[in-house]
């Protein structure tokens, strides 16, 4: 994903150069680069679709004729991409599937799921507006004709990418993984490079504008700002943190959205109306920033740019601090916990024979203890990470036949194949089995501790509960 950013920006740079030069060689290079970008993230396909959409829409916006050469260059670009894709599928990637295939249309076949997908799409656009503090969208739209031709093309291309990428996220991720959530996850890291391009267009627009022209269009700017701000204010209610990099300019919004004036899990309900105080407070803060920019810009264009850069810098610094705190809280473990994990690791490695070990972890897919195990437990030949529901859902007195049971990995629910026996069981001590207990096992006291308990399974073919 680190390569996604530079390849993204380089691809758009090549595209913009080729809009000026009209070179078939550059079109071939674009196709090659797009395929390499696709190997970093499938989201790169949104750039390809935006390119195609742009060549259809731009003649309508610019009131110009369709150019046959532009159409041929688009075909060359698509042909090179498809050639690379087919060749790699038949050679290096022959027989390999996609580990993250979420394209089936069955996910939106009910009205509720389709409606949620549309909600997630518009929610993503509201979150995007908040992430860039609205302002970089306002001025290029109001002063579109003031932009250079390259500026207008780049702005249209970036907007098309935002729309296509947001729709892609809603269809491939949100409706499948977040359905039912008021605040779906917002995957800003996919859109990050385009945010840089949006700022480029915005600063170019400000640079070309005369102050008297800005004052003349102030009413239109205020109207547009009000519409976008109200849209963002009432739709955006925070976002779920997928990872610290997912909301790299919205972490402050995430943490502020958790603030409540009264105890409540998801908001304050009064006569059926849910009021998300923390999210509205964060949204209101963004509106204040926009209002302050408009006021300063009315007085001095240069000061307005300095004001915005100071705000962006402050936001980035606040998010970096929040991200480091988030990572630290998620991953840091004390020396005692590390000693428990390394003791287990050494114990199993010193046995010098192949073992099958079941590790049951509590929590919503990932917790601090499973992080620690994943990092410091390098005995991984037959170590199965499984959600604790595997045992908590079973009944007292039940005997689980391992060979006839499918163990599933705790994050992506992927089935482990060929598991026929379990020699040892590692339980996080926070797991509540209720009135059930493991039977026909021996507790391994020398490597059991405060956070983990290790049991030797006396009959590896089954797991018994009493």
C-alpha cells in the first residue's frame, strides 16, 4: 500500500502530460503503470474508470468535439492494461485466486442492502468533505472557468475518481462488512493521493484569482458552503476506525465524535430522535474553520492561504498524535505479558516435534493479547487462531470431534484445512466459558500465567466439555 501513493500520483502526472502531448507511447506507459498500481491496490481500477469517464464527459463540459486520437489512446491504454493482466494470470499468477473477492451482486439484492449501499456512498462523500475541510472543493467549483485548462481537467478527473472510489467502497466493502452501522468505516487511505491533487488545484485556483473577483463571487461561495456544510453536518456522525491510517486526517473527528454530554452508547434519544452530540460538535468545528477562512480571504488572499495551511498542519499534527496513541494502546504490552508468550514459544519449540495448537482469543477479531501472540509467538507451523465463540457456543457435556469440525481463522473467518488433532489449547483468561469447563486436559502450570492458560489435550482427536 505504500507504493500505491507514488504510483497513483505518477500515473495522474503521466495522464495530464498526455492530455497535452497526445502520445501513444505515453498511453502504453500509462497502461503498464496502471497495472503495477493495480497490483498494490485494486482501488487503482477506479483511476482507470475515471480516465474512461473523463474522456466521455470532458467534451460535454468543454463544449468541444470528440477527438478520434483521444479515443484511440484510451483504447491503447486499456489494451495494454488488459494484456498485462491476462499475461500475468496465465504465467506468474496461474492457478491463484483472489484472497479478497467481494464483487458478487448478491450482496445488494435486497432493498435494505441496496439502500444501505447508497447510504454508505453518500456518507463517504460527507466524510471526504470533512477530511479536506470543505474549502478545497468550494473554490474550484465556483471559479471553475478561472482555472487553467490543465487545472479544470485535473479537477474533473479527481472528482470523478472520488465518486467512483466512494461507490466502489460502498459496493465492495461497506454493504458487506458494515451493514447496519450508522457510521460505516471510511477508508480514506484509498482516496489520500487524490486529496493531494485536490489541494494542488485549490491553491492554483487561489493563485489565479483576483481579490475583487473573489469578493464578487462571495455570495455564491457562501451559498455553496452552506449547502455542503449542512449536508456534512447532518449526515456525518463519526466513523469506525479500521486502522490508524484509514482516517489519517479524521482521527481527531473520530475521538471527538465519542464525546457525550450525557451517558449514552450511540447518542441521545429524545422522542425517537437520535442526537449525536460529539459528531455534531466536530462538524460544527469544521464549519467554524470554513467561516474563518472566508472572512480572512475577504480581507487578504495571502493571509487566507497561510491561515488554511496553519489549520491543515495543526490537524495533521493532532492526527499523528492520535494515531501514535492508538497504535501504542493497541500494541503495547508489559514485560510480564511478553514473558508469558515467549515462555510458551520456547516451551513448544523445545519439544522438537510437530504439534497442533489451538489458540482461542476473545474480542472483536483483534485484541491486545492476540496482537502480542501474533508478534512474539514464532512457533507457527500448526498454531490455529480461533475466536472464543468456537467454545462458548458449545453445550456442557459436548464432545467436539476435531476431524469433523471446521476451525476458522479469527479475523477473516477463513477455514483451516486438514486439522485432525489438537495437542494443546491456549485460552485467554478473560474468556468466560460460563458453567462449562475443558475436560480430559492437564493444565501446564509452568507456562500458564495472568493472561493465558495452556492445557495439554489428553485425547488430541477430540475436545471435551463438562
